[in-house]
């Protein structure tokens, strides 16, 4: 099954072996400050929840299905990594741009 987790303005493909189906979930992050640890953790949790929804849940007694579900979630999370890196870099660049717009004025007295 081919699945997608979609970060706004960034799309990432999540592929599971031998599938022809496509699914996607939007993962919003515009409300998060990705320059802070709390914002990064919140985004990580949202991606994990989206991956879990896409991959489904497995019965507690079906070990093969549990392993397949865990592998699917891991693949979904790892395929999101490049998009997350872009989002983090953009957030840091905006932060640097804001900091660089401040001027210091000195006077010798």
C-alpha cells in the first residue's frame, strides 16, 4: 500500500511493499514553533499519530500483523524525515532573518 503523510506545502510519500493503493493525511504544523524543543516534539507526535492512522492497528494476538504494522509506522516516520528537516530549516531561517533585522546603535561617551 502506498501511503502519504502530507505536511502543509510539503508532500512526502510513504511506501509499503507490494501495494497499489494511495492514502494521505495532512499533518498541520503552522501553529508550532519548530525552533523550540516543545514544537519539534509536538510535530513528531503528530507524524506518529498520522502514520498510525494510515497503517492501522493490529490485533494483540496476531504477531505477524503487529510486526507489519510497526514496520509500516517506522517506514512512514522515516520517509517523513526529509520533509521535517526542510520545515525545521525554514523555521530556523525565519528565526535568523528576524534576529538579523535588529540593529545595534553605539555611542562613545
